[in-house]
């Protein structure tokens, strides 16, 4: 019955989206990032990456968020061809971090809004 619960939740989000967007409108600059950070290359990044940050850590990067979220780490190989020399290289790409979120969040102004977010 998990699928049914998700579908019911999406219908409720649609109604809430209409009501909250009438109140606050859309404003991506109003999103509050999560306070937790990971230090990457000397920079604090507002992200949690389960299981690396703990099995119970939340992949959401938006603070005051309630909804659904998911995370994927993708490793792949790309082929690069030099147009001048014709030399072909295989390039490894690993640990790509992708997150999606859909739900209700409360922005800097305190007004609840419904949003869908995707980060690559």
C-alpha cells in the first residue's frame, strides 16, 4: 500500500500548493538551506549524503521541508574524442550526486510554499 499512500499524498500536495502559492507566490530566493554542511575542497556545502553522512540523514537540502525526497549517486564512463587529432579517451565519472524533492517548505519570510527541486 506504499504506492497508494504516495499517490494520496501527491493529491494533497496539489491542493496545498494552490493555497500556499496564493499566499506567498513563488520565490526561489526565499529557500532556506539546511544548516548542516559537508566540507568539500575547503568550502562548506549545505548537503547531507546518506549513507556517507549517516544512514538516518535526510537528503533534503531545503530547511523546514516536509515532503518526499530521493538521492542517487551515479558512476559512469564518458568518451571524449579530440576533433583535431581523433584521439579517443575514456573518462571515469564517479560519485555524481543527484537529489530531488517535492513538498512544503517555509522560507525566510515564514510563509509556507510548495516546491519541487532538483539538484545535479
